[in-house]
C-alpha cells in the first residue's frame, strides 16, 4: 500500500488547519507525524481516513484517487484508530472489535466462524480477552485504546492510520502496541506525541507546525536539537542510544546545559 498526499488544504471555517500538506508513505514504511498540539496532525489524518473532505489537494492510495473511491473500498484498504474514542451506543468489547470485520461483509451478513476466530485472536493479541463482554463505554482510556487497536487488527488491512494510538497507555502497553504493529509489517501513518517513541519506531517523520510540513526526513535528520527548539521551543540533548542504536532525546529544564 502506498499513500500519496499532495497539497492537502483544509479549513474549519476561517481556521486553516492543513496548509498545502504533501507527504507520502511507501509500502512497508512506518511514517510518523509529529508537531506541537494544534499543529494539524489530526486534521491531516482525518482527511486521509475520510472523516473530513479536503478543500483542495489530492490523495491517492496505490495511485487510485481516494476521494472518488467508494467508502467501502477505502474502508477495506485502511484500518483507522482515531483520537475521539466515544461511541453513542452500549456495545460490548467483542462487538466493537467485530466491527473491524464490517467492511468485509454485506449488510445483514452474519459473522462466520472465521470472523469470530479473527476477533478472538485480536482480543488475545492485545491481552483483553477477559474484557470481551464488558461494556466498551465503561472502560478506562487505556482499555478503550487497546480495544480500538484490536478492531484495527481484526480488519486485516495492510495500511494503518493511527492518531496518537498510545496516548492513554502506560509505557509497557505503549511499547507492546508499537512492537506489535511493527511486527505486522504493515504500512503505517501515525501521529505520535512522544518524540522518543517516534525515534524508536519510525522510518521517516514529517513535522507539522501551524498546518504546514516544516521538516521531513529520517529521525536522524529531523530530531536535531536545533529542529526541536525551532518547532517546540524546548532545549534538548540528542544522542544515539548505545543499546537501541536509535536517537534518544532528553529535554533540558531551564538553567541546565549550555
Ligand atoms: P493536532 O492533532 O496536531 O493537535 P488538530 O488537527 O487537532 O491538531 O488541530 C489543528 C487546528 O485546527 C487547531 O488550531 C485546532 O484548534 C483546530 N481545530 C481542530 N478541530 C477543529 C474543529 N472541529 N473546529 C474548529 N477548529 C478545529
Ligand atoms: Mg491531534
């Protein structure tokens, strides 16, 4: 799966939230979208997963125009974990995860034994089998997040669009989820809040600031103290970690360091 976004522009009324954004995700890449709060990460992702319709610009999946694709077809091609995790009805966890199978089915098709097996595996992978019959709305933020990842996995798509997927999770689940997604060898576009997580898992990064892509490249190219200061206004110390071989970023409080 290859995603290409060209000159994507989107405004909420007067407020331009994505300003001529161009980016690409090649097959098998794990691409991160970083940038301060309000820089437009969710807006770009929503345009990609068709939660919003671009004012201008072009989005293609494997060369095919996304905006003229039937919804069901694009729903099959990408698994989405968005940021707003509320649902209006009382679904069980199992029902939520089974929704990942919906794009594969026609209206009124019943779940097959294979669907049920896929759902069970997804629950097991996320370690939430014991939650299967719980009401989704009454789960903690971290539990909800794992349910939504399980739903994405049950969809069996090879392209994941993720909006800060590990936001509510403690460090062990953060690592577990990124490790798991990495092992799936799918193509990923993910907004990531934590720069160290971005350095650990991403092949390439795009940095958004005020709706624009201001820096792009490998983590080594992007995550320099100069760039971090320019975008976040925070001083940092960036080193290659001796064990991971990836960049490791420490933020410097006022009065410490040069
Ligand atoms: P990020 O995900 O990087 O934090 P967003 O894409 O959510 O940024 O927001 C980008 C900008 O668009 C922000 O200034 C935000 O306030 C604004 N914005 C986001 N959603 C809406 C909305 N539904 N209506 C109006 N403005 C919005
Ligand atoms: Mg966001």
